[in-house]
């Protein structure tokens, strides 16, 4: 094949491929345009269908409440109000369309100094609908325009009336605080509803918005929660999407933000409950956190003799306030238990928070102290409580420290790892004869860990910290970001929390002091020495892990941990400074003199069990050696 032929083939190939590429681009564009047109056509068809449906409802003389499908511009929303809350009831659907909490602000308004109350519930994001099956059609309250009657400052009745006098009505009554009572009743529907129909469907949705400073932290503590008729409470998972079909009936369902909730409460159990929670992306332009929905059924008397009774709680997630809502219970001598919206941790931790932390916190806040000082005082109170066990732990380590030369002689005597059990037995005997408990250092940790974890659960739920400033932190309920930048860094975000850095530095200081104390008190040998080195590496690694974990957490929690660890380090330094090793050793020697006539004195308690285990293991090793010798 000559050069001209090759050139022609290449050019032809380029033309073919170029045309194919151009054609595919045009087809893709046409397909995209067609898809767009199809979507628009579907929307138009849906709008036409909706209009046709509405027109049919108006023209169909047999349809119930046909005339109520037409809006009346002269009918305006009704506003119920007290000192704490403002609730707007809209004609469309006769439902709550807006709830304003007068005493609270969104963070963005707080930061900008704007005097604007927090809008917790808005019909643009939330809805309430009741559906009832009749012989001729399914009624949905959201399809009708209701008229207000009997309007007062705190109460209103929203009703829709059919051509033959049929009626559906909502009776609203606002309490002196955050509870809104709501009755649903009907008149003249007995002939329209099958005698078998004993329930009404309920559909609730809420697209909750971000109210706080940090999306991650608020999202982590926002969830769809519910309380079962058996008194237990639970919630959908906080991270990612979740959907559950509940087997048990429930008393209430709450669309919960970190610090505020819209809670729907029913007098009769809610059954066939389907709950859905969809998480939003942090970068969504409208500032949404999650999208909640709940579908369920509840008892309904279509004859109109007994109204269906409900309540809405629109308010803050304050533990004591939620407890006080029991006074509004629709059932006498029955607690609503809304305080279960405030998560206090798993059982042991919850008891610490429920019966200690909350009482101390309430006592201190009753003096109107700044929140940072309350956290400091809680830290000092806890430090005083654990000081006796901390001192006991330190003295146990100090006793081991002054006996270290004797332990090193035992380690030298049993260098071989095959004699590790004998070495351990002799060390335990030494400690026992000198009155030293090897387990004495564990008690403070056992006491402090539940408290640490309890505060981890309590502080993020303490609404009292919300929008309270201290030093460079403008809001102790959110992260502090004196050092920040515009671009997110993976694992770090767009800021550095100084209180988190201080917490991690105090953790390093406390770890160094703890490791020095362990190194001085323990003459480890063999595998034990290797294990101690690994533990030291882990103790240095923990502050690094904590930094990446807590950089997005609330500055109040980081501040508490910083003060707690710093006070622990100071306590340890004071105990070391005030301990005379020579006097301590003389005291131990005196104890040994009292026990020297009993050289076989056995350890007691857990040490005794460890010694027995070591002896049993030693016996098994000896028997194995004998069997090996016989086989040879």
C-alpha cells in the first residue's frame, strides 16, 4: 500500500469518527431536551389533572364538601399567642402553618444581632393531613379550606361544612406555655362512613432546618423519636437514611432538632406507624438537616359523639420543662414523658445524669451564674468527690514505687520467661506482706469513667449552654472557630477549635504524668515491659484521636474536659509533692515486720484470685513439662 492510499484511509477514518462523535453529541442533547420536555409535560399534566380533580369536586353535587375546595381570600389565618409561643392556623387544611418561639433565635440571627424569633414550624416545610375513608370517596383534610369560628386569643375552631350540614372541625386551644391541644370531630358523617371504619389516617411531614452553628454537631443530635405505649422510647438512626415500620403502637412522635422539637401526641394509641428519616447534605442551599415523615392510624368516631384528642408540643428540649408537660396530659395520672427527648446516655450513664448531674446543674444555674463558671464548678465538685479514691490510687502507686528495688531483685531472680508465673506469685506475696494492693489504682478510673461519659451525653443536650459566650467562643453549645478558613479539609473541616486543642494538650500533660507514675512504680519485666511500652504509645495517640473527634464538638464540652484533665494533673502533682517516700517506706517496713512471722501470707480479694489463677497455671505448666519429659 502506497503512501497516498494510507493517507486517504486515515482521513476517511477521521471523517467517520468525527461524524459519529458529532452525531452522538447531537443525539445526547436531543435526548436531554426530550427528557426535560417530558418532565415539564408531566408537571403540566399533573397540574391539569389536579385542576380537573378540583373542578370535578366542585361540579360534582354528590361530593362531600365540594364547595370547600375553593379558596376564599377573605378568610385569613388565625394567630394564637402567649408569652412564649405564637401559633398560626391556616384555612388550607385547617392545620398549623407556622410556629414561632419568642424567647429563642437561630444562630445566624444571634450572630448578626438581628432581633428575629426562631420559626420552628412552617407550612413550606411541614404538613399535617388526616384521611378518612367514606362510601363515596376518601376525604383528606389538606384538600379543603376551613373557616374559623369562636376565635379568641388562645383558641379557635376551624371547620368545613358540607351542603347537607356535614361537618369536620379542628378545635385548637393554646396553653400558657408550649402545649397546643387539638380535637378532631365530625358531624353528620355516620351515613357516609362504613360502620367498619373505626380509624382515621394521619400523615405528618417536617423538613427540619439547621438552627445552630455547626451542621455536623446539630445533625448528630437531631432525630425522629417516639414513645411506645409500653413506656419505652426510641428513635431512628441519627446518621444516614432510615425507615421503620413499628410493630408496637406509640403515644407520641417527635420531629426533633438538637434543641427543639415538634411533638405530636395522641390520647388513643397510634398504630400501623411508618417512620422515615432522610438526611440532607451539609451543602444543601436551603439549610435543611433532615426530612421526616410519619404515617399512622388512630381511633376515630365518625358519629361525632367522641372527638379524637391530640396535642402538639412545640418548644425547647429542656429536661425540666419537658417533665412539667405532664400536667397537660390528656389521660389523668398518666405521664407524657416528653423528657425522654433529652438523651442522657445508656443505663449507668443515664442514672448519673438523671440523679446527679441534672440536680447539680439546676442548683448552680439557679444562681444565674455564667455557663462557663457552672462548668468549672461542676468539675471542682466532681474532683472533690473522687479525691479520696484518687488519693488512694496514688498512694497505692507510691507504695509500689518505694518497693520497686525489691521487685527488681525478684525480676533478676526469675529472668527466664518460663518462670513468669513464679515471678508474679512472689511479687504478689511481697506486696501482700507490705500491705500493698495491686488493684488499688483501678478504683478512681471506675468512678470517673461513668462521669466522663455522662458529661459527654449531658453537655450537648444542655440547652442552657446555647448561645452563651465565653472568651473567644461565641456559643458554648457549638464549636469555637477563632482560627478558620474557607475550604474544608478532610477530617478537620474549616476551623481549629482552641478549646479542643487545650483539651488535647491537657490530655498529653495528664498522660505524661500518669506514665511517669507507672514507670516509677512498676519494675516490669519480659512481656509485661513490652505491654507497658505499647500502652504508652496508645496514651500519646489518644490526644491525636480526640482532636479529630472533638474539633467539631461543642466548645462547652471541650472546655469541661480541659478543666477536668487540668485539675486531675494538678491533683496528681500535689499528691506527688506532698508524699515523703522515706516515711512511706518506713511505714511499709513496719507492716512487713508485723507480717514477717507469716512469710506465706496470702493476698486477699482480687489479688488472691489472681494468685490462685497463677498457681493453677503454674501447676499446668509443670504437668506439661513432665509429660514432655516422658515422651522424650
